[in-house]
C-alpha cells in the first residue's frame, strides 16, 4: 500500500465515521420511526405489561390496534425488545444495534468483494465512507428501519452463495422474504443455476419462520395473512382494475397504472411511481410502456446472461463476480421497480460497493468513463449528496419533493442498472 493510498483511505474513514457520528447524534433525539408503529405488538400485553401500558406506547397502539404490520422475520429478530419498559428504551437500544449492524454489513461486503482481488490502496476507508455517506442508510438508521438488518442478511446470502454454502444462502433469503416479500425474486438465481439445495433451504427456513411466528404471536395477527390481497393490490395497476389505495384526486383521470400517483407524496421512490411523475410533466412519455420496457430489458439480461454463463465452467473469480452481479440485478429489480420508499435504496449499497471495488481493483477498457458514470449514479441516488435543507434554501423550494418528483432518482436507478448489466455481460461472455 502506498503512502498516498493510506492517507486517502484514512481521510475517507474519518468522513465515514463523521457520518456515523451524525446518525447517532440525530438518532438520539428521534424516537418515532416506523418501528414505533409496528413494534413490539400485542404480545407485549402479556409479556411486559409495563411496556404495554407505558405512556409513550399509546399512540402506536391506537395506530396498529395490536396487529403486526410487517412480516414475522422482523418480530422474531427483535423479540427481546419486549422486555424493555418504554419506547424510549427501545429506540436507544435499536439505534446502537442497527449502527453496529450497518458496520457489520460494510465489513461483510468489504471481505466478500475484496477477497482474492488485487490489493488496492485506501479501498477499506473509501468503501466505509461510501456506505455511511449514503442517505438511504442514514435515514434507515435514524428511523430504526429493519432494512438495516435486511442489508446484513442480503450481503450474507450473497456471500454464502458465492462460497457455495447454498443452505445458508437459501435460509437468509427466506428470512428476507418473510420481512419484505420482494427478496423472493432472489430464488430466480437459485433456479436458473440449479442450486436446488438453496431452494430446499428456502422452503425449510420459511416453514421454521412461519411456525415460530405462529407459536409466539399467532399468524392470524399478521398483516401477512393478507399477502394475496396486498400483492394483488400492488400488481393490479400494472394491468387494469382497482388499485390498493383509493384513487387520488389528481390522478383519477389517469390510467390505472398511474391512478395512485400524486405530486409530492412522502418518500415513494419506486420506478413505477417516478415514471408516473415524469409522465405528469411530459405526457408524451407513456409511463406504463417505459416501465415494461425497463422490466423486459432487465429480465432478458438476467435470464440470458445467467443461462449462457452457467452452460460452461468458469474460473472461481469469474463465478464470484457473476453471482454478485446476479444478486445485484435482482436486488435492484425487486427492491425498486413496483413499490419502494427512498430508504429501501439501502439495498443498493451491494451493487454500488461492488462496482466501486470492481473498478478500483481491475484495469479495464473505459474504466475512467465507468468511474465517472458511477459517481454520477451515486450522487443521483444520494439526493445530490448535499443536505436537502441546504438545497431548499438555495433554490427557495422544497428540494426533497423536487428531487423525488423530478425523476433524478429514477436516472440514478437506471444508471446503476445499466452499469451492473454492463459488467454482468462482461463476465458472462
């Protein structure tokens, strides 16, 4: 490692540490994230009456009526918090646990991506800064979103898959699926690569998760028992008919595909939603047609590349990167195409960090161009890297709403997708 590389790596590590410190500082005074309205659930009434009757739990109880709003993986993983006596205590514990989990996710990614690769000066510090400067992660940490734990599981599933420990990979994908549903698309790589042990493990782990959840909480209390209705409601706009939510006044005259769309709605950041926003500004662009074009290209790229490359043996290093790009493609498609809030983008840290390591460690044609495109992609996905409060004061309007509704994050998603497909084809040919 060169002296210059050590200095750059150390400076980047300091930047990453400052971002993490900022998260811990801001998070200490923020105790009402998504977890507040979903955890711990009605089982606290019997297990810890002090928590159930604590004053800072009452608003949440009124919101969820004792139901479990997310999948059982989250409730099983966070079961011990029921023995804390207030939401303030839960918030403090989760902030520390999730921050440690984020560091673990970075470490696992770094080990996975750099294992067997040429040594590159300063890469550890650079990836640390890359991870902790990423706004979706800082949002998820401050709000105590379980997506932070899901990121650890996603990286772990990919790492086990690369090392041909298919049982553990399938089990972790099951854990992810019974939290957020979309990770079920990851079994596509198990199927096309004939990794049947991973499929068996997925089924077995799913049975264990659902069985344990039923014993501890009762499955009828989960919103997951409405899975068919939820999925149907999300998918109907892709075809026709009623949608999951009532038609918005501004979108009532739109096609079914965009009927739910309304300008400036919170943190919605999926490809379908953003395309509808773009169509609202540029009516000549058909959102539904563009969505299906993106979906078709992604699907053909994944299936074609996977089938072609699995037909012949390849070096272990090539197989490693092929698996990483497969996981990355499915993560982008599953996590962002149909339904996503901005903090769901935390899963993009796997493809973003993989691309950064790949470009840094491997001399290749067009490398400078690719690095420039990656930097643009990162900035677009990171809400332009500047605090939105600063941008709002500069442009004299709500920068956060402008960012989401302008389509800038859509450009970031599409650019990330393009870069991953580019490298996926390179290792598959």
